C-alpha cells in the first residue's frame, strides 16, 4: 500500500518521526510491514541499533511474536556485500566474482531456508551457479570471515549462514548431477542428513561463537535421530529466530515453511508442490502405507473420543 510517491504508511511515520504511529505499525503482522522492513534495511537502517530498553529491532519483533520480521532482519544482506566482489581490487588481475554471478548469489544468500535440498534446488535452477561453484564458494568463505572478523558489529548469524551454504555447495560440486545430490540427503534418512549438517556446524572456523555453542548444545541433547527437531530445523531456527510453536507444516523434501500440500495417500507428509513430492517419493513410498494406517487410527480414535464427550454432555 503506497502513495503516488512510492511511500508506505510505515515509511511516512519513520520519516516524520511519529513514534506512536510507528510503534503501532510495527506491531501489525502484515505483508506490507515485511516489505517495509526490507526497504528500510536496503535504505541503510542498521539492525544492530538498540532502543531505550537495549533491544534491537529483531528482539522487539520476537517479543511481540512477529517471527516473519525476525527472519527478514536476521537474513538481510546489503547488496553491496555481494557486488563488492565483482569490482577489481588492488593487486588483483580480475574480480573474485564475475558480475553475472552477483544476482544469483545474492538471491541464494537472501534465502531464509538453508536446508541442503533447498540450496541444491536453487543451484539446479541456475546453470551459472553450477558452472562457477569454485568462485561462489570462495566468495562465500570470504563473506563468512568478514562478518565475524572484519566488522565492528559482528554478525554471527550471517557468518554461520554463509559457511553452511558454502559447505552444502561443496557437496553439490562433488556430486556433479544435482538431481542425485538432492536424493543423497534422503538416503538412510535421517541419519545421513543429520550427520552431514552436524559436521558442517563442526567445521565452522569460529568455535568461540555463541551461536555455534548453542547449536552444539542442542545437538548434544538430541542423540536419537528422528526424535525432536532435526538438525536442519535447529539451524534454520538459529538463522530465523526460535519459535515457541508453529501452526504450519514444513515441506518433507526441502524444509520450506508453510507447505500446504499433503500426500493424498497417507495425508501425513506436507510438500511445497508436486516437484518436491516427486523428488521425495522414492523414499516416501516405503513408509506411505504405514503412515496412512497410523493416520486412520488417529482419526478413528478422535471420532470415538468426540462421541464419548457428546454422550457425557447428555
């Protein structure tokens, strides 16, 4: 919702310094607020600034339960942080990153989902990334180091995120064929994927990081794979902000949030779309029947419980 000058209500409130209106708008959980947050960040707003009670914008958004805003703030990367590597630096014969790769790489690092299958899908959809994985991973390593070692405002979230994307891309490069690469994360699932992601965290070069220590502690408490959150969910939670509960399902293939389609046979596993369902089928078909039986049993028990309650009311 913008006026003829391209200004939204939040932008007007911020420009005019109307604190009461600004406070009201920031509490609203709507899509235009998320859009405004991105625009404010792109215009140079600093997410590390604190208010009178020593809270950052992300902390305040988490406090009021606006998890989408937390994700936007935590995952925001200024465009110049990527385009910087497309410019020739002193003592260089050529830029570290070809200009044609800047936009695909920026799109990848702005993703709020670092599930290995989702990252592999992004690469599979863009031949430029696949053809230049050596340069992309080298730049991601530099970006990770910069966020942790070369900024006065250390950003542990982005540093670890860039590291994990680089770590996943190394496997993508090794596998050559991306369709096989995405499938490998399902083999012996969840053992292979759990071990893979935990090893990626273990290789983070800054063990003094608070975020690193938190993830290691979480992993140590979850020794039986398949119980509780997966490593992918812990990692995405570290980047997007922890949530006390969720009222939606994640995609069984790529971990994307708010997956609205379910397997029509078992009605138990959610997917983003038909592509994700097809990719997961070779693994899912082994359990689809048993999941349907469990689903039918739950439905039957729920109906019997409902009948019993009605009888007691009478």
